[in-house]
C-alpha cells in the first residue's frame, strides 16, 4: 500500500497555489511583525515550513491514508503557533488545540479502519467504486459510521460545532501571521476531509446529509452570534471564521441532499458555491488578520475600546479593511456575494426537490440570510470602531493620527494587494471560470446569473438584516457609556464548563471507581492489579523522561531557545536538570505534555504497522 499518494485536478491545483500564496504573503508580513522579537523565531519558522509542507500534502492527497498522515503532522506542528508567546493564555489555548487535535486524529483513525475493512482500499477512487457497487446492508452501515467518524475528526480542525472550542481561544493568542494561516488554510484542511467523505463515501446518503446540514447551520449561526458579541478584534475574526465554515459546510450538505433527490444541477451549484466560498474565505481572512496584525504591532492591544480610532487617517489600511468588510458581507460586485448566492440557490433548489424537508429548509433559509446579515453587522462594527470613530482618550487619538509609519513597504504591499482579489473574484467571468476549473463541470453554471432579480433579492435581504442589526442592536445595545461591552456571560466556555470536567474528572473517577469496586474484595487479583498499576506508572515515567530528554536537547541545540529562568546554576544532576527544565517549560500546558506526545507517536507507529500488514 502507498502511504503517500497525490492527485492533481482543478480543486487541488487551486488550493495548492492558494496555500503557497498565503504562506508567501504571511512570510513577508512576518518580517515586520516580528522585528522586535528575537526569541523563539527559529522555532516559529521551522514549524511554519513543516506545517506548509503538511498542508500541501493534505490538499493534494489521493487517499484518506495520505491525507490522515499529513493531517496528523500539521496538527502537532501548528500547535507551536498557538503556544508561541508562552504565556498563560497561549498555554491554555495550546492545551485545548492539542486536546482537540489528538481526539480528532483518533476519530479519523477509527473511521479509516472501518473503511479499510469494507472498501477495496483507502484511495478515493477505490472507495467510490465500492460505494457505487452492490453493497450489503452491513457494508452500508459500516461505511455510514466510518463517514460520521471521519466527518467529526476533520470537523474538529474545520471549527465545526461542537468541536469549535479551540478557534476562539487560539486566534487571539497566536501571532497575526499564524492566525491568518489557521483561519484561512488550516480550517480548509478540515473542510477538505469532510468534502472527500461526502463526495466519495456518502455522496447521496440522506441521513449523512441531514446530520451535516444541522451541524453546518448551528456552526454558521452560532459563530455569527459570538462574533457579533465579541469586543476583541482577533476573537471577532476567529468567530467569523467559524460562521463562514458553517456556510461552506452548508454547501457540502446540500450537495449530498440534492444528490439524494437526483437533482444533479442543484448539487453542482452547491459544490460550486462550496469551492468558491472556501477560496473567498481564505483570501478574505489573509487580508483581515494581517490588517489586525498591523493594528496590534502598533498598539499591542486588541480590545475595540483600546484600538478605537486607530485607522482614521490611514487610507491604505482603511481601503483594504473596507474591501474585506464588503467582501465577506456579501455585498454585490464583491467576491463572497457570488459564492453565498450559489449556496443560497442550492437551498432554494432543495426546498423544491426535497418535499418532506421543504418546511425545514425554508426555516433554515432564513437562518442562512440572518447569519449573512449578522456577518455584515459585526464587520461594520469593526470598521466603524477602528476607522471612523474617535478614541475616547484625546491624547491616544492624537498619537494614532500622527503615526504615519505604521507599516513598512512589504506589509503595505501584501495587505493592500491581497485585498484587490475581493474585487477580481467578484467579476462573473472570473468566478465562473474558477468554479468550472475546480469542479471540472460547466453545465450547472451555464444559466446561473448572480445579478438576476431573484439573486439580488436574497443578497438584499441579508444586507437589510445586517443594517437593522447594526443600527438597532450594536449601536444601542452593545455600546454603553460610549464603550463597547461584551454581553455574553463567561460561563458559555464549553471547554471549561463541559469538555474538561468530563474528560479529566467525571470519566476517570467513574472508571477508576468501577475498577476498584470489581477488585476490592478479590484477594488474588488485588495484588496483581496493584503490581500492574505500578508497572504502568514506571513505563509512563520512563516514556515521559525519554521524550523530555529529546525535547530539552532540541530546545538547547537546534532551536537555541533561552533557558527557563529560576533553575539553579550550581551542580545538579543531568536528569534532575532536565526534569526541572521540562517542568517549567511544559507543566503549565497540561502537566504531562511529553507523555501525551510520546503516546501519540507510539500510536501513529502502531497505525502505520497495522495498515501496512493489513494491506
């Protein structure tokens, strides 16, 4: 079996180019963004290169196995972005990100095992042949379960509800160039996996389409609500990414549902809208996060009240951000309008083609339009706050206005030039060509008119909803005493209130309690169990120390990081020194970071051996 296999078609070629383009532009922007930072830069750039190669590997993969291997690599290498600052917030965000990544990898692995057993192989073409043939009921059920597992695994990386919790945590603490890549490209790695699952494993499965559609609508609406309430610039953009991923997943779900209804043209419209919105969102978030980075490297603030009025006299940044606002807001003549119109058209097609679901789809059509309106509302909030309003402190506003050298030529070039794509991708001949190239099909778009009265009506409704939300709610509810306020309670943090207690407290306590109850009165098994736990504890410590030696050696040689402070410089044993250095470097993250990595590495090796001998 080939572990690494590639395929080159329209969609993969476009996204390979987009990935390279985004890495190049963020690399140029990084030169100024990190100009005052001397520590950890070598580490950042090394893992950025690794993540780039792994991302390209996923996007060009011809099999689930190949995609999975590259997916696992980039999950760990991109964790370095999140923990880059090495403060309390970044460590907690990295813990959440890594926890979700490991869990997602296990889900995908379980799904791949089921696919391997029930299909000719793990190549996408082999799975398609199996699914199109005469399958037994047991095969169909197994592939359906495998599809769900893979969907949730890749959905974690995409930021799909309920595995979205890493997104609002990681973006505010990661450097702006990394945030642009996390939002613009790494979320698309997750979408890629879901897209391949829907297209090859369950291309017309009604239940899969319904489940994905529900999750997509929740992701889309919840992300928009969280972005609307946020008063942190990068958190708002992060929640916006979650919402836009919901739009993209809606297109994938509609392609499955319309394929089930034998509406091939409607399904092609849905998948064209999906591809275009993926492309549009990648370009939009590249510009918007770099613009946020330009603001942060001048103010070192992200709260809207602190950066209010920063861009009033900065025309280049203002134009680039404004193009991002109208682009992502779905305003006609700009890029996201075309892709959102295609997605909306697919929902309308579903209302007519899927009679049993028509009432449900009509309701979700309004959720779609309202979510689009909220997108325009929260982006307008950001633009008005940063580029129109004045800071409440007159001295700060004066300093903002006098700051003319806020970006060098390289940063100005990448931010402004990347924003021009929002106009280019809004031209009908351009986005139709790209859609045909990525889908290898031209029939569905032949009669599509993005500027027909019906299409403009849908876009107009979203714009009116957005204007209403901004003028009524944002201006009168979210601004109090001339300050932007966050009205969401802190107890909405799912990671702290649900996920962490379940996986670190409830499950372990119940598991250990049941084990002790079973063996408490057994005089023969009790000593054996005690000895087994002692042996496992010894193995765990050995694994942890072994990986600690590796990571500390790496930090002191190749990466050449600063040594953690607080460690005595006197005579101290080698292992003791490593333990102290590792404890100070990693204990604040999860307490046993090295052990988690060790088990994961061992697990990947076992996976490779299993797949090798089962092939």
